[in-house]
C-alpha cells in the first residue's frame, strides 16, 4: 500500500467529522448484511456518450479543442505551468495489483512490467515530466517500454523506503526506515520521524520552488537550511488532517482533509472548501494536472475539479452519473479529463461531462485492482472500446460452515448497502441465480474483473467481497472462487 493510501486510511480513525466518508458508500471488503435479475447483456460493450460542449465560462476555458489557454499563473500558483494549448499528449500508466505496470494510449493497453522483484508502492511524475516507479528497495524511471534504475536503496542506509520525491535540481528525498532525508555528498542524512513528531506513514514532497516538505497526517514541516520548521495547520481545525500529498507540476504542494483542498506554504495553509451537500469525503484520490487544476475523488466516485487560481468555481460530477461504484485510482490530464479506474472498469470523463466507458474486461492488461495511476501531459487520444472478454465463475457459498442450499445469489462488482432493492440492483453488470443443493453456483459470460457475492437467506441479504482475483481470470476459461463464507445472522 502506498504512503498516500496509508494516509487516507487515517480518515476513519482521526477525523470523526468524516465518519460517513462517502455518500452512498459501496460495501467494503468483508462480510455483512444488505437490504435483478441477471441480465448478461449488461456485460457487453458500453455505449459512448457524445462529448457535450462546455457550458460554463470555466469549462469553455478548459476545452482543449477550443485552443484556449489556462489563466496566467498568479502568486498563488508560482512557476510556469503548461497551457491547454501547449500541453503535449502522453500515455496513461496504471499499476495493477501493486505489481504489473500497464501503458494505455490511443492504440490500446500494453503490459510494460510484469512480476517485478518487489511490490510497487508508488508511481509519480517527476519535475522532468518523467514517470517514476518506487518500491522498497529502488526508484526507477519508465523510458519507452523499459524501467531504468535511478537509485537502489540499501538496508544499511534507508531501506525499506516508503515514499520518495525528486527536487527540480535532481536531489532525491525519501521517507524510509531511518526517517526523512536526502543523500548529501554521497551520504544519506536522515532525520527520524519521531524527532519531527510525524507518524510512520509520512510523505515527502518538493515544491516547484525547491522547498522540501515532510508531511504527516496531522502536521507538515518545511526544510529551511539544515532545520525542519513546522507550518501552521490550525485552519484545518483542532484535529487537522493532511491526506494524499502531491506536488503541482512546477508549483506548490497540496493535500486534502476530505472537505478542503489545502495548499502548503511556509506561513501556513491556504484552504479551498470543496464540500457539497451531504456527507462527502474527497479522500479516495487527489491529482494535479499539468495545467495546475486539482481533481479530487470520493470512494463512491464523485469528482470535483478546482483551479486554485479561481477557487470559487468548482466543477462537479456525481459518481452516480457514470459507471463507477468502487473507486480505485484517479488521474487528471491537462485537458481536464478525469481518468477513473474502478471495479466497474475505466471511465474517462471530459469537461462537458461526457463519458467514455471501458467496462471491466475491455482491456485484459488492466484486469485487477488499480493501485496507482498517472497521466502524462494532455493524455492520449481515446482508444476504441474493445469487445469485453468474459470467463465463467464457479464456487460454493457456506453460512456458518454449512452450504447455503437453494438460496438466491447475486454477483456484481459493487454491492450497495443502503440502496433500494437487492444488493446488486443498482449495478450495470449483474448476474443472479439460485444455489444448488450444496450451495454451489455457476455464472457464465462474466466480464473479467473482481466481484462481490450476495446471498439471501431467510429474507436477509448477506454479502462477501473476496480479495482481488481478477488477474487470475482467463478469457473463455472457468475459474473456481472456492468457498465463499458468510456469517450467521
């Protein structure tokens, strides 16, 4: 799990006001209760909505097709930022199951890395616009279809490394086993996190002006000479929360507490309110495009985009407006398109709120949990939507150790705990059947992906979301999910 993801987990434990983190939250992995028939045709290729013309002045300024440049940088967003007219196209990179790396461009998806030495803990775009990949023992850079090692970390020095950032001058800063620091004259100079009163899952970021930041879930410090100095985070209340830290391209460092986008500064924080009606927490994803616009996402796939130089204008898109139930990763390109990976597939949302859907199974290379995603520059031209690949899923449901015989059963990517109807009634891709005499089930023509299982016993629904198994599925083949165990009620 990346440092960014670890910080996001603090939401539930450290900030009571965000207890209901996501409106209409999907079920988390595990078992529980819920209160549709199968329509295999839903598993087919999705329709593509027309890209609507931007309606507001903000959206008109964002439309790359119009060739309109983004607003000129102000003191709030230092340093040059690419405009929508000049940002170069680039690919999208995704990390699958913390292991494989997939490149997506107009030609489709291609596996760049499979079965690495260690799990990938982070992927980020450096100040040189290069894509960097971090694991506990090394930092590598994607060059073409190869990964070139930039730095190897030793257990005698800083390994395992949890987080890394590159300064504009090329200096590598890390958070590792011995704290936070950088290599100076060939030697690592580290400051223990405890000395800075930072939690173990802290991050390091380097702003465009070279300011180095060490960021924990409740505090942020900047480097001044040889000292680490704290910045004032009181604007976030008595229980501050700093999640998903990220550096704006050639600009400042941002974090979120779920209801505010915060920009770090030595004199304190600038906070932009992003909350909307209802209990919503934008902690599932934070990205800053090459244009300087920031995009945020909730676990239920709600999106918001803000230009920090014009923070009063917020662009929003509810997760219910496109095919996304359980968000996994998000990236924002310089055209201000959101690239959203979810259990339902890949969705590309443009400024006019038109959506290109790539359902689960469209790209076999993308099958599995997307742990990280970045997009270079303006992103690629959208590839065509391929035919969905399918497999057969079999298994056995047991409740309290006994087979759930002759029970209604549903299969869908995301179950809804508080939706009306059955757990999968709101899902676009869903299957239903009845278990056999020993609790067995069989679903054919299932798009490659991860699924939850819901069973109705004595008028009550119980559900289970097994660990990701999508990468084990093969087109046209049968996969045995094994025993799906549910608790007695």
